[in-house]
C-alpha cells in the first residue's frame, strides 16, 4: 500500500509583507486626506477672494427660504378658508362614487376641526372608512354607506351596525363610532345603535351637517365628553 502524502500547506504571508500592505493603505488614506484638505483650502481662498459670490449665494438662499415659507403660509390660509366654506348638497353627495363619498365625509370632518382626518376605507378596512380626532381629543371611527338610489336603495340594517360595533372600539380604539348614509336606516338598526352606544347619521342628519357649518358632534346625542380641555371646550 502506498502512503498518501499530506496536503501541501500554503505558505503564510510573512509579517514583513503584512506590514508593507499596512503602510500602503496608510499612505493611500493620507493621500486622500491631503487632497481633500487642499481642495477645501483652495475653495476657501477662492471665496475669500470672491467674497461677493458667497454673499450672493446666501442672499439667494434667504430669498428662497422666505418664498417657501410665504407659499406654505398662503396654502395653509387658503386651505383653512376652503375648509370653513365647505358645503355639500344632498344631490351632490348622491351623485358621488362610494369612494368619493368617503372623501367627502373626511373633508367634512376636517372642516369641523379634525386636522388628522383621513380616509382608510378599502379592502380589509374592518368597518372603518374614515378616522379622525376632534378638537376635544375624541377619536372618531366612521363607516360610510353610500346608496346610489338614495332613500330608494337598500336600507342600512342591523348587520351593518354589528360590524361597526365589533371593530370600532376593540380594533380602532374609537371613542365615537358612527355610521353615515345618504340612504335610509331600518328601525331595528336604530334601536341596536342606541343599545350599543353607536351613532347613526341618516339622510336627514347628513343633509343638515353637510350643508351647514355646525360640527357633527353638535348634531348627535349622547356623544362622549371631551377627553381633554381645549380652547373650544
């Protein structure tokens, strides 16, 4: 039998070679630093010679900042004016697509002072189409039921309220749970809403809210008290 030779060992790099590599890397880093410092010095010297360029750049930057701030204030002012003057007639709401109806409800909440009002409706919304926090700190969760045939369409019934009741407080942490429709609501659904401390905005209430300037919480009964004292309270 022939004896197998042990595998040949790869020669280790000498410590001298490692030291040379380290010096090369150090020299490279130092070269980069020297070049960077030289560039900075050259730029500074140029600016000192041409100081008016720096002044001009700073002036332009200041003007741009003032212009941006002014435009931002103007947009905020016009948005406030638009929100305060927002009105909808029932015929307008009836003609909307259901997603645009949700947008309209969000905009009305924003008009009433809910700055964080947002539409979250869609697949998997778990019964919440619009969420908002009013100026009193109360969290609102709203489910929208748009009926293309208005009061002639299918009525909002108890099952719709059961969905809202099952998710508004437990999932969405609502203080006020509301269902809004441009159609009609069945009597059992209204009774169920009272029993479960839910709020129903039917076609008549919606018309009053959308066409006026009173916030929704002034039109509903038994709304929870404010969470925190505010200037409005």
